[in-house]
């Protein structure tokens, strides 16, 4: 009969506790959204709070100031973007018949001549459909607001979560030094140095990616907004800001922004100049992002390949929903550091290096 030592029993017990905590987090996933959002925002904003504290601003005041500033920025973005996006959507619906006629006149004949693809869109039917549904389309946003106001508990839950995020963020930022010290205190003493080194590597990867990527998003939003405005696009600001924000997801931001910008340029019905201007702006933006901003601000040493970012967002989103999307990149950074540690341990192990020949040892 195999007997287990006290040390083995303790190890097995703590492994079981760790697995139970992971299962509990998975089961609580649907209600962890505000906490995950608050934790990510607190991690991003902590350097700004520390900067203010180092200049003798009380930590509570510094936290409130940073949260208020972040709230003002987000509110300003929503107040600017929502009306403009709504107006652009209404313009798209009203100009849809003209767009169809332009396709029938200019694009579809080229497809037939070069690829033998015979397609003809019925512009009259689309114009009739738009005329019949125009009033309901204009009432779409007010209707959504009215429907949301009668949602009862769903609306209460939404606003409760909205208020919970800054509240949790405040306590996290206020107690951030104590939280980090508390985590250090619970690490087993023989593992402190190695664990803190690994956590430092994880923090370096996460900070370089998240904070660097936020800088890239801001700079690209400014560039695309100004560039599209100079190209003559009427909805330059919302398209530029949306493109900059979506750059966080590789390839998706550039593609979505380009489609929106081209669609807006076509709907303006001012010929080729706005379309050519959009193509030039997005070509320059892609070059600036790939060869200037990302290498110098985010850094190639991070090791998070764009395909890894896309897979992480999709995989964690599939497993944990919105919370999974929020923690996908931090979790990927932690896994990346763990894989580097395993790789180093493997290359220094006797399995890779090979054990010495026993006959040579005997000789």
C-alpha cells in the first residue's frame, strides 16, 4: 500500500484548491464583466496615478482625478460618435438607390466584360423599399431608446454595471500597492524570487502591449480623422475614430475602417477624388502603423504575433464571453511568459542535452 507524506498531501490539497478556484471563476463568468473591465482599466491607469502621487497629490485625489478624466474622454467620444454614426447610417439608407444605379452603370458592366458575370440590381424596387420604410428607419434610434426604457430589470442591470465599474476601479487603484504587496506575501518563501521575476516579465509584456497599443490607437485615430478630412470625407471624424479604436484587433480595424471610408466616399457622389483620397490615407496609415508606430511604441520584442492576438480574442471570447475578450490579451501575455520559462527549462534539462554515457563514467 502506497503511503503519502504530509508534504505530498499538502501539495495535492493546494492543487485541488487552485482547480476549484478556476472552476468557480468559470461558473461566475457571467457576472464578472464589470470587475474584469475595472481591473483592466485600473492596470492601465495605475502609472498615471503613481505619477500624480509622486508629485505629492494624495492617492485618493489622484485616483478620483484619473477616473474623472477617463470618464470625460469616454463620454465625449460617445456624444460625438453616436449622432454622427446615426446620421451616416441614415444617409446610407437614403442614398442606397443611387448607389445601386451607380453599380449598374459603372461596375457591373465591367464584371460582365472581364469575368462574364451577368448581374443586374433593381434600383426601382430598392427605391420603393426605402420610401416605404424611411419613416420607420428615422424612428429607429428613438424606438430603441423607448424600448430600452421599458426593459425594466435589464436597464437597471446595465446601469448598475456601469456604476460598478468606476467604483471597483477606485478601490483597486486606491489599494493597488497593498494588493501587490499582499500577493507577494502569500507566495511560498522558496519561490518568491523566481515568482516575482516571472510576474515582472508578465507585467513588462502586458504593459508594453496594452499601454503601447493604446498610444498607437490614439495616434492612428488622430491621423485617420485629419487625413480623411483633408481628403474631403464628410464623416471623417467618426470613421477615423472608429478605425483607430478597432486597430486594437489586427487587420479588423484597418479593413472595417477602409470599408466605412470607401462607403462614405461613394455616398458623397463627388466622383473619384474622395475615393482616391481614402485609398491614399489608408495606405499611408498602414505604412505608418507597420513601420513606425508599432515597432517603436509597442515593440517587436513583446512576442504577441497578430495571429496569436486574433486567436486569443476568439478563443477566450468563446469560452468566457465578454469577460474572456477583456482578459484575453493579459492571459495570453502570461501564457507567453510561461511558455518561455518552459522553453528555457527544456533546453537546460537532461532530456534535451542528453544524459552522460554510463560506460564513460565507469571508465
